[in-house]
C-alpha cells in the first residue's frame, strides 16, 4: 500500500457519488415521466393514446437495446452540446441519465401496473380526473414498489458509472482500470472494489428501509 | 328515477362475441331499494357498471333524473359521477390513505375546501359509525369496517343514487346483515335510490322493495320482492327460490347444531 491510496480513493468516490446523484436524479425524473406516459396512454389507460404509447415504447426499446458503452459514444455530441465537454463526470451525467431513463421508465411502468384496477375504478366512480388518478391514486398506491424498483435502478446506475469510467468519466471505475489494471496497482484495485461493494450495500439498505417504513405505516398491526 | 332503455353491450372473446347486455330496458323509481339478481355471467355487473359508465355501452341510454348519463363526456361526465355513489365487492379503498383521507378523496376531487371536507367527512364517518377509526389505515380494519368506509366514501358527495356491485359478497352473513341494515337506514334518512346487484337472496329478502331478474343480458322478470319469492315467473327466479328453500333447511340444521353445542 502506498500513501497516495486514500487520496485517490477519496477523489474517485467523490466523482462516483457526483455522477450517481445527478444521473439518478435526472434518470428518475425522465423515467417517471416515461413510465407514467406508458401507463396513462396504454389501452384502457386513463389518457389512452395508442400512437403516443407506441412511439414511447419503441423509443425505450431502441435505447435499451444498445450496449451502454456504445450509447456513451453515440451521446458524446449530445454531452458536448449540453455541458460543453465530452470528458469527465459532468459529461458522463448526460450519458448516464439518458442511458438509464428508459430502464427506469419500464420499472416505473411495471410498479404502477401492479396497483389493483379496482382502485382506479373506484376513483373514476366518484369523478376523479385522469390526473387525479395518476398522481393521487396510482403513484401513492405504488409507492413501496416504486421505492424498491428505484433502488434497483440506482444500483444499476452505480454499475454504469464504472463503465463510463472506462472511457474518461472518472470515478471509482476509472480508478480501478487506470491504476489497478493498467498500472498493476492491486492495492487500488481491491480497495476500489471494497468501496463499491460498500456503496451498493448502503444504497440497498437505504431503499429497503424507506420502503419498509412506508409499509409499516400503512400496514401496522392494530 | 333511473331510466335505462335499449342498453346493449358485447365483448369480444376467444370464442366469438359475448352479448353481456341485450337491448335491456329497466326503470327504477326514486328512493327505492332495488335489487338486480342473476347468476354469474348474466350481465348484472355490466349493467350496473354501465349506469355510471365505468363501462361503455354499445348502444342505448341511461338517465338518472334529468341527466342522460350516456350523453356526457369528460368533465361533465365526471361531475355527474359525483352524484352517483358506488360501492364494490372488494371495497377498493386506497391502502396508502387513512380512513379519513379515503373518505375525503371524492371531496378533494370535487374541489371542496379544507374546512368543508373536515366537517363533512366527520359527519359521514359518524353516520357509518367509524368516527373512532378516522386515523386508521384500511389494512387495520375488518371486512365490514372496510365496506363502511366504502359507503362513507360513496355518500360523502351527497349522491342521488348509490350503486352496490356485489357489495356484501365478500362478507360473512352477520357482517352482511349489518351492512344491509346500514344501507336501509341511509336510504330512509337520505332518501337516495339504492341499486343492489347481487346473487344473494338474503340481500333481496332483507332490504329490497323491488327486484329485477336478469338472464343472458335481458330482464326476464320485474316486480316486488314478495312476488319474486311467492310467485316466481322466470326460470332464473324459480331456480333461485328453489335454492333458497334448500339453503334455508340446511341453514336451519346448522343453526340448531351450533345452538346445541353452546
């Protein structure tokens, strides 16, 4: 072990967290939008619109079928246009957000579709509007499932930050490759792996506790 | 008054087109407690769900009072629905909202202010005898209590009509009885029309004044509940009355058995 280890790790972790927080934020925002649109416009949905549903669904499938590393390359011009550079953590946030949003869209869709149709019917029966149904029935009722799904997604984004690290995004992934692999610094390789494992554990634990606390409130035994 | 005329609805199924409702006509007087009885698949649920357009009829008209429900769209349909309460077999309460919030929801949707909501919800919860459960979540309630919340939610907008889609089918006989009592007292207090879809004769027997028998999407018999039991005309009605006779004998035996055990 050499004395630069902690400094390198700390910088890597900071960059990873930076990418993780912002990409998760934008990906969740976009993903919620996509998921809600899918559920609202599907056949029998509260704002049924087959053409929109078809287009959104195809776009999601299109982006999801590309390997992430290729998507990053494709998005280089977009990143340059949005943040002015194609290198570093900020540029990676653009690619990560766009790359993860379709996946988020699908898991938001499946969480919302788990809500019993009877609840939607009841809301319709007393005159709820489509927006009431989306934002006051479907999303609150799906909340525990949403939190669990979003946890899975944020952990997937953690993995993607490491992939992005391979082509110039910085962060722990880049550290593991540049130092651990290319310069034979096994201490850095292992330390990076341990930090990533800990990070994922913390994320999973946080998601689980939030979901559990919502469920405990709703289903507390009398 | 509820006037249904020439109402048809069919579904496409794997084996062809299924006619759930076939040019059905029915009139229900204001303030009545009206039972619609039929076996599974007779179309009774489709009928009640067409009354508030949870399902779209293919043709025909439904009018409640002066409002022709089948002519309304969008916001006007939603406003009309505020005056048509509905309760369900599976209660359909929102698990993430407390009893108070569940009952308040239709008022929020209708754009009422907070003070009004608080006052009105308190009132309705008192009516269904659940004042002490306002802060509970549905998961903490029994089936009968859940249906009381359903009733409170359906009544909170002071509807003219209450539609009950198999509202007691998921409840045990005792709870069924208490819910029926509640519906009856609400009918007397508020004078609203109650339409009950059911396959349980006890429901007819306990609270309905009039009944329609539905068979293959058509009304095959209408009349008072007395006529139904004493002089059933249609096949369906006769089958039901035969069942109840046998049922009553069996139940009598069961009750005696339990009594002896105590």
